[in-house]
C-alpha cells in the first residue's frame, strides 16, 4: 500500500521551488493580482517602476531607469535595440524585488493629438427621460474624424446637455427633448503604436495596457482638484516639448513643439527634438561636444534671471585639442533663444488657458529642472503661477530613487502607475458586477419557476 502514497520527486521539487519563491520574493499569484509594473519609453532613458496595489493607494517598491537605444522622439526606430533596452529596464526592477515580470503598462510619447466630436439624439416618448441605453446609443454616434491611420487610445466623454440644460455629468433620469454630449479622443499613429508594442513583446513581456504621455504625465503631476479647477501641464522632455490643458476633470487641449523649423533671425538655430535638441543647439553654437553641453546645462545653465557666476566657464573644444572660454551671459542668451520659440508655441497651442485656471502651470519632464525656467514660462503665460511638478506617489522607505526620477522627471512614470492601478480597479468592479448580475438573473429564473 505504501507505493500508492509515495509522492513523486517531481512534485516534491515543484513544491520546494514554490516555497522558495514565496519566502524569498513575490509569489506568482501576488505578482499578477497585487502588483503593477509601468514602463515609460522615453527618447533618452527608459524608466520602469513596480508598485504594490493596496486598498486605497499604491506603494513603489522598485524603480530604475536605463539609457534608451533605438528610440527617437518617443518613437521606435530600431526594434531590436529598443526591445533590448526595455528588457534591461524591466529586469532591473524585477531583480530588485526578486520578481519575474510578465506584463507591463507601457507609455507612448510620440505623435499624440486630441480630437473632439459632438453629437445629439432625440429622446422618444410623451415624457422623455434619459436612460442608460440612450447614453450608450449617443456614445456610439460619436467618433473622431482622425482618419484610418490613427488609433484612439483614450476617450473623454461629457459633459452632457439635456434639452437646454448644459454641463450635466449624470443625465440618466432627467427629462428633456434631446440628449447631447461632447467627447475628446486622444489618438496616436497606429503603425507607431504597433512598433512600440512589438518592441515590448520582443523583449518577452506582455502589454497589459497602453497609455499616452499627455494623460499620464498629468495624472502624475496634478491632483484631482487641479484637474477639475483647471491647469496646464508643460512637459520639457528629451524628445519634444508638449502642453496639455485640463478643465472640469477632462483634457481640453493638447499641443506639441518639436523645434523642426529654422528661424534665420535667431542667433542660435533650434535643432530637432526637445531638450536633446537644446543640447545640440548649444553644442553647435559654442562648438563643443554634446556631452560638454549637457554638463553646462546641468551645472551652470540658468534662464530668465542673472547667471549664477560672472567669470568665464572653461569648456573643452569639440576637437578636444583646446579649451574655450564661455561667458555665462552668452550661455543664458543662447538658452533663451532656443527655448523662447518653444514656450511661445506651447502658449499659442493652449489658447483656452486663462488666469481663472486655479492650478496654474505645472512643469514636468527632466528639462523642467533648468534653473529660472518657471519664471521664464510665467512671463509668457501672463504671469500665471508656475511650479515644478512633483510625482504623487508613495515610496517604500528602503527605496532610493534614481536622480532622474526623483522630481519632475518621474511624473510620467508615476502617472503610468496610477493609470494601471485605476484600470485594475475598474476591471475588478466590472467582473464583480458581471458575477452578481449572473447570480441575480439565476435567482430571478428560479423564483419565476415556482
């Protein structure tokens, strides 16, 4: 009889492996249900974070960033190199908590546009009242005119109008002759999105969800009240400069400036790209290497106010054979000539922004660390209050964030974590509602049988 109760060695080994994983790291069930991993695919760096989902908040357990390759202006230009960069970033985070990451929420920061649409339907009946089916029917009539080459990733519905009453958030049950609604659609080029998803999957990782940069950078930097009262978010990223306007809890306007244009009147010719374009512009203007220009930005650059020092700055020439003397005032002037067209373009691209937006202007992206930038932006935005964004996340005590994520550069990654957590919560509610719906339907059928 003993041979029938002998436990096979393979089963014993599997049990031991599971016990070891549970004791030294995260068990597989916990990874899938209680944690969310976000990947911010940027032009200069790829940032990744792993957060634990708790009842009322999330906590970052691991975060890291690595240089990105095969990516330009937030878009994939080399699948193999981009996939390898993404894999390295995800593995770096997984190794910190001994987790085998299988799926991620990924952010896209390339060509993003906001399209708007509005539609109206008549309400039938002698005393017409709005029903949930009317709202669903109205939503089906709304779709952006963005062409077949673009993909809708995010949708912002509302507010509604019932009859001649406007600004309604929950119209169900209200009476009126017609139901109207406006909606915003955040879109991206279909082929470029597919390239990003292909690069992530090429790294052996599944894509749990996709989010676009204007949305998630705002989620990471703005409070819910700021999104309701109104605020503008300006992203000074490595691959481009972008602006987003929020009002009433919804995204109202978005714009981008890539500095592709040549302006002969300027003493410095803006280069393509965001802060990377500024670096190249400085390098060309002063005839120095890009690495030297980055160091100048990090250590000596200031705009909108007097330079930090009055004596000349020593910098190696581009050929490495000599040393240049750079006047701090010339550095400030060159930076302002590079940044002024971008800030003006962002202001013109957000015409709906006014002094009544209580949230003011919030700067995100690693480039917003530039000294004096808030004051320079305030001058172009009519003296509106300007602040540097801080990610709204909770960090585990033992975790030390990389420098590039400890500040405005981490807002997009923070927003991706919040977006992933909200998506998980919504799916749980939908599943619960579906289960209880089936239970109620079964009970009604049983009751009807008697």
